[in-house]
């Protein structure tokens, strides 16, 4: 009977997310689509600035990001943890050290995401708060490219742990044990405050909140 009711929910659900979310959201989305075959989901994967543009233009039902905008017309609900780590090539001299002082980061070249990326915003904010100089070696437009460049010895980077776990070059990379790290943040479900939540959007949000524990261990 429940299956019948679920089958009755029909229509299109538009979601846009920042790039790091692509490492975990599609799996839950797949499960959701199987359970609600009448709901047709589209997912845009963009960097933070581009997701914010879509939000401003009211282009989607739901937005997912790590750094929600700080404005009153937006509601942001944290739903799963976002752990930020510093990655280095496995052979790096700091790789074996414990409790590395943050000041040691100042001597290291860093690889950053492009302007407009939420990940980049967090690195810049962090260095600023710690009063450290950021030594930018290179800017790259994707987390995969950053991992490759770090593995190739170009420098260190800060990424969300969910994007580091993902692929087979893991043994070329390591997570540094830096004082104060990992940094614990959240991923947020963001919506325009004035926009009424559609039944489909609410159905997906409820589903996401009910299933986060499936993902939690990896985050
Ligand atoms: P990004 O976003 O994909 O733009 O770096 C990540 C985030 O918002 O935390």
C-alpha cells in the first residue's frame, strides 16, 4: 500500500549542489528515485558561486552546500558532517609527524580551487583566522585535479574528507595530522525562505535526513 502512495508522487525535482557533494549525494538520490519512480530528479553540480547564482534566480527546489550565504532570505539546515583535512603526497616529510603545528603550513606551497569555490573560501578564511600567509602554488578547477597535483608533489591542499576517500590513488596521498585538524563543519540543505517547499522537495529532504546514517561513516 505504501508503495502505491509513493508511486503517486509525481513531478520534477530540481537540485543543485556544490562539487564536493557529488561524492555522496548521487547514491542517496539513486535510492530515492527507486523508491519514488514518479519523481524525476535533475541534479546540477557546480561550484559555490554558481550554486548561489541559481539560488538567487530561484532556479531549483533545493540547494546543497558547505558554506551557506549569510543572508536572511535563506534558510540553511545542517544535515551531515563535512570534515576538512589537509592532504599531502605520502612521501612528504610531514607525513610521519604527529600534531604538526599550524605554523608549519606557512612554509608549504598550496594548491587551491578556483575563485568562487566554497572549498577555497574556507582555506582562505582559515589562514586568515590563523594569521598565516597562504603560499599559493597553483589554482585548479576540480578536486580530482587537485588530488592528482598533490600526489605529483606540487604542494598541499585542504579538501573535504568525502572527496579524498574516493579513488584508488589514495595510497599516493595522506592526511596530515595538523594541530586543530580535522576541521568539523556540516553540509547544509539551503532554500529560499519565502519559497514554499513543494511536496516533492519536502519528500526528498525527509528522505535525506532519514538516510544520512548510511553515509555518515565516510564523512
Ligand atoms: P565548492 O564547494 O565545490 O564550491 O568548493 C564546497 C563547499 O561549499 O564547501
